C-alpha cells in the first residue's frame, strides 16, 4: 500500500464519498484502512 498511518485521505466511493480524514490503522493484507471520522 502507498499510504501510511497519519496520512490524510479522501474517500472516492461509497456512502462516505467526498469525506476526508486521517488514517488511524492500516491492514495491508486485506487492503483496508480505518479513517478517522468516516
């Protein structure tokens, strides 16, 4: 993955589309991240 904890990201699909937040936790094996406020 090209993102890491504390990076700021923007959601581009799904019900939270357009929201931004800071990454709290990364799960590289499952290609998932937990974003603050989303």
